[in-house]
C-alpha cells in the first residue's frame, strides 16, 4: 500500500510555494481594494431606475448609444424579464420627471414605440445601510462557520476552514476592484454562495482527513493529508466542473442582469477549489494537526479504564 501512495502526486510537497502565492494574491487584492475601491451599483450608492417597454425587441447597444447622445452618463442598461422590457439605471437623482425626460429622448431617437413603465429613486441612505448590513452578515457567517467546524471537528479545523473562506472572498473582491466590475446585490448574494460552496468542499476533505487519522496508523500528517486529498480529488473536480458548466450557461444565456452573479460564482468556484486543497489542508499541516487531536476521549464506565481511544464505527472499518 505504501508503494501505491508514493506513486501518487504529492500535493503537500508544493504547500510552501502555494502558501506564498496565496499570501501574495491576498495582499495584492487588499492593496487594489484600498487604491481603487469597489464600483458599487445603484443598490448601494442610490440613484434612479427607469423601466421602459418597447413595442418590439431592440439591441441594448442602440439604447446605450441613444442615452449617450442625449447627454446621460454613468448608466447601466439591461433587459428586464423580456427582450422588450429595458431597465435603465443611473446615479443621477430624479423621479417621474427624469423618467419622462428619458422616455422623450428615447422616442426621439428610435422608430420603435416605447412606453414608460416605472421610474423610481433609491436614496443613498438605503445603500449605506446595505453596505453595513452586508459586511456584518459576512463576518457573522465566518464566525458561525468557525464555531460550527470547531465543535464538529476540532479547533484547528475551524481555523483552517475560516481563513480559506476569507481568502476566497478577498480575492474575488480584489478582482472586482481591479476590473471595476459593478458590485451590486446579485454579487453580494454570489459571494455568500461562494462561502457556502467553498465551505462544503473544505468540509468533505477535512472529514476524510479526520477519518484517515483515526483509521490509519500513520504518524506523518502530510502523508495522511495527501492520501485524503487523493481520495476526494475526483469528487472535488467533478463537482467544480459541473458547477462551472452551469455558470457558463447562465453567463452566456441568462442575460446581462445575472452576468455579474454568474462570473462571481465562477471565480469563487475556481478559487474555492484551489483553497480547499492548498489553503485549508496546508493550514492543517502548518497548525500541527496530529493523530492525537483526533483521539476520541474515553467514556468513563463504558469504554473501561486505561483505554486510550474509542473503537472506530463498523462502517469505517469496512472502508
């Protein structure tokens, strides 16, 4: 069995170079966030949302060109529900009067009949509250994960689960700051989904690491972690590829309204798959996890005196 293991790829042999790469990516992301900041959408900054209905479908580029010719700036144009419904969002403050003004400009620059469906203004105070609530929500999610994994496994596992989640979120936010992609509520929802996806991937590997520490009599943590990664790598890759195929379909076929949602999740899946191997497992080794950490304490009066470890369950012995 030892010969078979040595023929497999040694993931942990590259843990130090990848630790440096992860650290550089996180630092670079924080620097970019500090220098450029996020390009917050109207959900956070406030602004006007105008919904128009055309008699027939038209190209969104024509709508953008008409708005530019009319002198409007900092706007987002996308279909809303159907090809004939167009949603125009801009940071300019306004109400029904601005909506009617945009309607008149669109009528003058298009041969297709168009009607004003709605015109709403979202104040910046709502956006500020959303920023604060979303930040607190993400911190709360990480805290709950730390507590859950610490109780479910062991405190070292909790640390090795939360840090990769923060690693994934920071890198995704860094890319949004670098390319100035619009950060709106759909992106926030995708970030929370990234946390859930990355955590699920990490828990699968950690559960196998714990089982192997208890089942196998191997004193080398790196060898146990390597074996656990090999036993779960097919599941990890297949799940990631399947998820990416769905996200690519959403990105190319789902319309502009969910493009940022799809690309956020796609980046999160890639980064999360990487971090579950080369950040989470790497941290476990760095924290010095050993078989002793996995020993189940004896139950007095049941397991007997002087017994060091509870016998593993029957289903584990059959694996």
